[in-house]
C-alpha cells in the first residue's frame, strides 16, 4: 500500500496534489511519501518483534539525508556500502553503533573513516579485506566488530544483474570455506567476530531462496560456535521484492518473511539484523514528469517526456517495468491507446515502455512513474548534461524540496579548465 492516490480526479502524494509540486519545483522530480516510508519500516520492525533485532535501511536504495533522518527517527539502523553512504547516515544523525558497513571492495581510507567515527560492525567479504581491516584497526588502536559475508550458493530467482548469492557471483566467501576464514579472523588483531552475514539478491518474490540460505546460516552458526567463535548476530541482508504492477504480483509480506526468519534461525538466540531497501523505499516514491511532445511515428505514437534514462535508469538497465499513470485521472471508460514512452536522451535505450496503453495525452500533461522510490534518484546522473533530478518529501499536507535541482551554472562550474589550456 502507498499514499499516491487520486482524489477529486487528481493524483496526490498524501494530501498534496502533484500538480502543486510540479508548479513549485518543476519536472522531472522525485516525490516521496513520508507516511509510506514509515509504514514500510514499521512492518519490518513488527515482523521481527519476537526476536532482538535491528532493521538497517539499505541506504543505497534511497540515500537522501532527509529520508535517512525520517527513518532514523523511527528507530532504523542503516546499512551502508561506502564512506559516502556512511557520512550521509551520520549527517542524518544516525549513531555509528546503528550502522553496518557492507560492500565487496572497501578501501583502507573508507575503513579509517568509519572506524574513527564508530561503526556497529563491518561485514567482511574476503580474506585480503580481513587483513586490511585488521591493519587499519590496529593502526587506530581500536577493535572492530565483524561478520563475514558468506555466499550460500543459492539461486535467488531474480534478475541476473541483481542476484548475488550464487557461487559465480563476486560477493562473500564460499560458505564451504567459512570455517577457515573465521579461524583467520579470530587470529588477526583488532577484529572481534560477532556474527555471520548473508545477502543473496534483490527483488526476490519468493521466500524459498531466503529460507534455503538462512538454513545454511543456521547450521554454520552451530559449526562456528563449536569452533569457539562467538556468533551473537545474524545479518540476513535485504532483498524482499515489491509489486511493480498493480495487478498480478503478490510478493511475500514482511510479516511472512519475519515468521520464516523466526522459523529458520529464531532458536539460535542471535540478534537479527536485516537490510531492506526496496520494500521500504520503492513504493514510497514516484518520478513526476511532463509530456513535452506527442509525436506520430510509423504506426506508433511516441510520448516524449522531460524525464529520461539519466533520471530513472531501471527500464534501460534491467528492462524494469514501472507503471506510468496520468496525474489527471482518466474518465472511466475512456478508450486507451498504445504509446512508446521515451525520454529526450540521444539513445534508443532511453525508452521507458513500448506500446503501453495510456489514456490519450497531450503536450504539457503530467505523468507519474510509480514504484520509483528505490534505486531511482540514487542511480540518476547528469548524462546529456541534464541537471541532476531534484527530490521532494511530502508529509501530510506539506512538502519540502530535500534536494535542489542544480542550476546550469552550478552544473557547469564543477568542471575546471587547466591553466595550460
Ligand atoms: N544489503 C546488501 C548487501 C545489498 O547488496 C542490497 C542491495 C541490499 C541490502 C538491499 O536490497 P533490497 O532490499 O533493496 O532488495 N539497482 C538495482 C538493485 C540493486 C540491489 C543491490 N543490493 C535495481 O534497481 O533493481
């Protein structure tokens, strides 16, 4: 459920008509609903309420500092994958002991930044990384809590570009080698083993792959404890999928996911951490754009929008489907017509949908891409020198710009011409 509904024939974000936001901020613009974000966070928090737990929002999915503050005020921890994300979480007021640091290629500089300012745990993904982290920790005179990310060799049954839990993927260490890697971790100075980490992929629409992975983690917990390691925490990653169409998809609910976690690892007495991103942010955001032209082509009509692949890359990158809806509610029974919906970027890949049935639209009309809150704004770029798309947060009947659209001058002035040119 989200809070983007038609009221009086106009699409609203909570109590704010999207037309008002377009008029004030211009388009394209991302619009987030605070009520949806908090609702989704609470669903996870409640789903795990029978166990000690921390829901760490995956900052990579939506990293605006205002959104992080909103979720932190709800009690969320954060999962970060770079020093940049860590510093965003800190800027939002999240204490270091509620931030977990994941990622396959952390640099020593990034390690230094998080160790100096405090971190709940580092999820380590390789032996060389263990050694590097140990060196940095010793040089700073600190001991860092760690987990090792294990790769359980489970097929997440999702898009190949976002599956991470098969042995051919670059992530984690093979679960079969976990005991030797933990033995190394225990020997290295400056590290304190606290648990196990796993994440098998994103946009999973079934529980079975999670359950298979978590069962492997449960038996590994027993083996590692028998080896003398203290396994107090299990970081079970993110990945629960969302419905991208209004009609047929019904991925499992956080409640079912929580019950499955309790069933597979609840008996171990560990604190449970999860790292959801998409399910919290995805349906909490839309990308609002305006039709620039309607162009008649050979046997098809193109809707040319002022939003493009640089603003929302998911369709170009993963063939992702986003529902696209007009801001003015179509009259019931109005005949639809197929459109190819495209942006202005000079690439054929800048196509959001082909032959998509829409009510008749004209230049100047507003349309909204649904389910664009996660991996939307964060993956935006300035390709074709289109200024970075701004973001707006709505709460009740008020809204605020939480990231300004840069002016052309601001965008261009980041470049410098060397004096020798
Ligand atoms: N934890 C780790 C270690 C991750 O790699 C990810 C996502 C998450 C948590 C959060 O997963 P979520 O709950 O959001 O599924 N750009 C792609 C998605 C990439 C996901 C990368 N890792 C997309 O637009 O579909």
